[in-house]
């Protein structure tokens, strides 16, 4: 429910041709003593003109109030709102990559590519363990390259056995294939 006085003030502000006396404080010098008055006046003018009507989140509680203090709240919120990936401490990134490594390996078709990916992963795990930059500890284990390649071969053979082979295309005659 809106206040009728605010509605009337908004109507006058929108339909008046003469400048609003409150909107142009020409004689007012901004100093440390009267800064709060200037800000309050600007807020009241904006309210009367309807600048704060229909804002997103109006009437809803502010997120994150009453929880623990997190000095990096703003970067966490930015990462969540922008859905950014690849940001964070190495320990967490390596854990996430370790969970998805088998699925990523299954997308590769050559054994040499699988070996390269595993060796790169192991090198990054060892490097993260050596760095003392703070953050959570690196608990991700290195992968045994030969054992992982063996598991990759087994998964690949199982996938190929499940996929039915397509019959060979019929012989072509001229420019068109004869359909049976």
C-alpha cells in the first residue's frame, strides 16, 4: 500500500515544468558537517520520484546476514553468480579434477593422450604439495599411470562391445545407391 502523500509528490514532480526546489540545492556547499543532510535530501527526492519502486528483492531479507563473518564473501558471491570455474585453491581444484578424471579419460581415443593427461595431473599434484601458499592441504593422491591406462583399456573395450557395429554399406552403382 502506498502513501497518498508520496503518490501526490511523485505526480507533482513528474508533471511540473518548474525545477524542484529540493532537487537543486545550489546554495548548499557539501562539507563534512552537512554531508548527511545532502544524502538524506537526495534519498527523499529519489523516493518521491519513484526511483526505489519495484526494485528486485524488495521486501526480502538480505542474504548472508546473521551467518559467520567471511572476509572473502564478495569473491565467493561473484564466483557463484557468474558460475565461474577454475578458480580456487589448488587443493580444491585438484580434488574436483580427480573426481572427473575417469570420465575425461574415457573421452580420449589414444593411449598416448591418456598417458599425457595422467602425467600432467600427477605433476600438478606434486607441485601443489610442494607449495606452501596456505589454504587447505592437498590430499589428492597421484595416479598410477600404468594401472589407470589398464582401467581405461577395460572401460573402452566394454564400451566398444556394447555399441553394435553398423553393417557395411551396399555396393554403389553409378551415382546412386540401390536401396533394398
